[in-house]
C-alpha cells in the first residue's frame, strides 16, 4: 500500500516525523525507498534549515579529568600528563540522547582505540560532531581527531615543536570548497573529510618565541610547512600579540577561521583586540583590528572575562562580552556583517544588550565563560565554581542548570553540537550501521563521576 503513495506525500509525512529524530531513523530502516527519500540533502535541509536554530543539535559537554579530585584549587594548564583517565562526556537532557543518557568516558565511544591513548588527553575544540584532543605524550604536540558519533578516530602526526600553546580550528568540506568548485562525495563513517588549522606558539627556555600556522588535511599524511602568523609576540614586558587560549575563542565563518588576539603595549597595558583570520581554502593569513572602542571591551575589576568569538546560525560572526559591576551582569552581543555595507560601514555593530538576571542574589562573576551554540542557539554561562546557567537572550533570565550536569562543568568544558543532515547522510549513505547511534548496547551503568575542571 505504501508503494502507491506518491513520493511528495511520503516526504510531507516524513517531514512531520522528523520532529522525533529517533522515529525518522526508524522510518529510514523500514524500506529502501524511504531510506533514499530521507537521505536526500534537499529533504534534510527542510527538516533542519541552515538559517534556523535547532535546540536538539546540542548534545552535551566534554570535560577533562582533574588529577587530584580533592584539590579544588588546582587548575589545568595545557595537558595534565599525570591524569590517569580520558575526557568524559556529559550528555544534555534530551528525549533521544545520541550518545546515551549517562556520562561516559570518550574512550568508550571509540571502538578499537588503543588502550591508554586518551589518558590525560585535553579536549581542544569541537565542530560538526568532530572532537580534536591533545594527547599527553610529552613536550611535542600530539593530537587525535575523534568522531564519537560514528565511533572512529584519526591519530594525527606530531608537530615536533616545544609549544607554549596550540590553538586549533576544525574545518569541513563545506568550509574548504568554493561555491563554483567541485564537491567531494557524501561522507562515510570511515572517511569524513576534515582539515585542522593549528596556531602554535613556540617556547624555548621559558620564553615565548615564534607563532606559526600548521595545516593538516585528512587526505594527506603530514602537516604543512609552517607559515608565520604573528611577528610580535607578547612576553614578559615585551609588547606584542597574545592569542587567547580558551577553547571557545575560535570561530569558523563563511570559509574563514577567526581567532581572537590581544595586543599589549610596552607598559603591559591591553591596548587593542584583533582577529587573526585564515582563509580555509587558500591558507591566507590576515590580522584585523576590532572596530569596537576599547572602553567597551575593558575588563572590570569584578571579572576576568575575555570577549568570546562565535558564529551565529546564519553564518554571521559574533562577539560576546560580559561586563560585571558590583555583581550585576550585562551581556553585550556584537555582530560583524562581513564586508562593507551601508548599514555597518565595515564595522562591528552592537546588536543587543542583555541585562542578566541570575536566579540567586549572589553568583560568582570572577571567572566565567560564555558559550553560544551555532546550530542549537543555546546560550550558556559557566562560572569558576561549576555553576551552569542557561540564558534567555531576549529576557536576560538565567536558569540554573548545574544539576543537569552533576556539578561537573568548569570554564574549560567543551560543548559538542551535531549536524543532523551530515549525520543522516553519513549513516544512510553507507553500510548497514543504521540505527547504531542510538543502540542501548553502547550505554553503560558504571561511569565514574568526573571532577569539575575550571
């Protein structure tokens, strides 16, 4: 009977079913015809339009284990080589938790992973369901790309430099392809194209020296020859630039990766903010000073919060800055339209000012991080005492959701979002792995409670 129903009618029914992702996967498993209809990119684009927020795209957070659970004052800097355990995934509450309803070690999501490979690993950045971690293997930079949704991983060749910091961005095929150029075939679970851009600041004898760009592609076998990014590096009273090391301060927007950098004067004064911009297709590096007055991005004495770069659902570059005065918070949201137009004149625009209303009279404003999901539209503020607040950007109301994550989040927690169309194409266009992403066999009852990292 179903075979006599026209495709356009079936698609309209499936479109309504797509509100329940698990149900849509089950429909795809029903027959080859439905599978083909669902796997079509035009249909998936109707289910999850590119220019709309989808709260279900937010999956949860990865946190790094603390070396000493009893030492609440110890903070992570770089990779904790002595940590005995891999990162832990903390799922967000959802009707259909893609990676299971319980907290679990990252290693449990990657079958075939060599024992101990992720012990002490540090989550660096995540994008489109991919997670890049730095491995604890000594002074050089060892990294691995993990795909927890498909259960695969890729150990990258080492960057043999003694690094003070490594700030990375993940790029996909869509970022690296020109609109008129050829596109790669649809991804499979085993071979998903990615590119990594790594901004490496080298240290020697406790002094900071060069800042270089390294590029790695999943279609290659080694890193590119390093290219100089910044000539002046801030170090011990020396004027120059400093790349912000927080995991949240890199944004990929319209084929370009942007890092937020500070410029410090000889007098150790923060004099300006810039974006370090790298074209994903050509590798061209440029530096752009923010057109926002510094007095609107100056830290107050009640907060150590830095501005935060991210990307809006429509691809616009955003900058968040939280100003704290006497415990009262205000979130300024700036937008960069890109290029020069009549409205902006090529300048950043103050799009919204959100007066924050915390659910309690007192909260800790001394060290916080702001995170906004590009696909989910979810806005979080995390403070140094592992308090997590979900923010209504329209009303400014802050909902305390600390308990949903077991009090285990810190300011270095790394959020993970999913690209639903990409996952469907990957699963439905490949082998007989349909539905494995929501199999209860991947769940475990015994996952140790992680300690919050700040």
